[in-house]
């Protein structure tokens, strides 16, 4: 089983930046994909970005050019660099990891990002 712990959320002004981190532990050798979703109050959960084991990445159209997903394999940590933040980016951001060995998707506890002046 994979355990995930997010960090880096907080309050930032519009136009500002934050970097979220998602640290993985446990059965990390079976991870073949990781990513981020977000959920704003009263809205459905929304895909943000994903990283695949082959090194490829995907970003939602709403964050392309502003957010960048990356992974530090040596530290078993995934990052989401968020620049030019907008109020509509306000949400709880949760990371996930897909394990090829267990066939399950693990989730972190979520971290709040609030963009407001």
C-alpha cells in the first residue's frame, strides 16, 4: 500500500505562486502514475495534472502554462508548481498514486489552496 502526504497549501494573492508537494511512502516501487485533482466548494472534483512512469505529463487546459507537475524520484516526492494563481484556483488539492502491483489508487488527505486579495 502507498501512503501519500501533501504539503504546501495556503493563502496567496492573485498572481502569486505556491508549490505543493506530495510525499509517497510504503509500496512505492509499484507506482506507475501520480497526479493531482482539486475540488472547490459546491463543485465536482476536477483533474489538474498527472505524471506517468515514462516521464510524460498531462495538464488540464485550465492550468496549462501556469501549473507544472514534476517528480523527484530520489525523494519519492511529486510537486505541483502553481504560478499566476487566480481566485478560481481556490480548492482543496489532493494527490493520488496508482499502483500496478495492487491495482489500487491511493489518495492523500488534501491541502487547501486559497487565492484571494
